[in-house]
C-alpha cells in the first residue's frame, strides 16, 4: 500500500496518540546474522520496516516521527557497511521522496551537516525544500547525529553571540538553548521506542527526551511492524506521566 493511502486516512485512535514518537532502529545486523545473511541485507530489510513505520505513524495519528538513521559514532563501522548505509539513504530519498510529499509528509533532517558527502547534502536539502509546507506528519531523520554534539554546537553558537555582545549570558535559560538545537520548533518526544532488546539511549535526543517514556521491544528492527508500533503505543498509555510533578497529566 502506498504511504499516501494510509497517511491520508483518518486514524481511529487519533485523539490518544503520542504526538512525537522517536525510534532507535536497532538490530538489523543481528536480524541478518540469525538468518545467515550479510549485514547489508539486514539494513535493506530495515528500510522496508522504516517505510511501514512511516505509514503506521500516519495511521495512528502520530504527528512527528523521528528516526535514528545514522549516528555520529556510526562512522567507526567498516567502510563497506558505511557505503551500504549511505547507498540505502540515497536510494530511499530518490525512491520515496515524491510519495512522502504526496502524502503530506514534511521531511526534516537533524544532525551535523558539515563535511557530509555532497550528494547526501544535496538530497537532504532537496527533501526539506520540497516538503517544507506539508503538515500531515513531520518525519525527522537524525543523520550524522549525536545528542552531545548537538548540545555542544548550540552552546558554541550561544557563546559566539555572547562574545559578540549580542546576548547577555545572564539571560540564557533552557528555552534559550532550545532555540539553538537542531530540533527547534518541534515538540519533545513523548515516546522513545528502541528495538532489539538493548536498553540505552546511545546519544539520541539527550536533551529532548528528558520526560519521554521509553519502550524497549525485544524484536529486531526489520521485524518492527504495525502491530509492534501499536504495542509500544499501548504501553505508553499504561504509563503515568508526571513531568516531575505529583498529579498525573493525560496525553502528551
Ligand atoms: C542498527 O542496527 C541500525 C543502524 C545503525 C542503521 C539503520 C539504518 C537504516 C534502517 C536505513 C537507513 C536510513 C534511511 C533514512 C533510509 P545495527 O546494525 O546496529 O544492528 P546490530 O546491533 O544487530 O548489529
């Protein structure tokens, strides 16, 4: 089914859905190894699961879906695997961008763009420019992303402004720093899902996930389907969110 069909369809549980879901797509390599397949095949199946996740997000009434597609630390993997992953990202943008656009999906990329391969840089800019006015679902791709690096970049820009006399250091608070993060303008994630059974954040959305609920699923990313997405959202609804206070608040 094309993404456009489902993203456009009204969602049954639209009211109750978490607004922003962030996903750590872990376990592609182990999925492949368990089947005696090369790691690249795991990543290819991972892209298929990603397509389905974007559709499911639209169906389930999620407004922002963020995925951890390539971390700042992933460059330490073997060159052949990096080449494989880069080729998949390029192919994904080439094959899926028009369909995402037709479905009303806005694409936004977070992470450090300095020093990126010029082809990838161009595809990212094209995807963001084409879909800028869309508002059905915001699909945020964390690419060459690290939470610590993002906060350090924000701090550097604040320091530059303060040194230039354009900003009073005494006026800097959390709301000021947020204006300098890659995610400026986006709501914080309500729910962070990680597949593969690992239970850690791995430098993903360190600032933004301060009050997120975490759901760790014991399945590898290529097996993440609509049922798994619903299971994670059901678990989210069983949590009591207090945001540091005493009384439970419903919704996000
Ligand atoms: C984690 O599995 C997955 C990744 C590091 C990359 C995920 C990337 C994609 C699914 C495709 C590229 C993205 C786009 C936008 C098309 P792992 O390799 O760490 O698995 P393992 O822990 O089992 O080895």
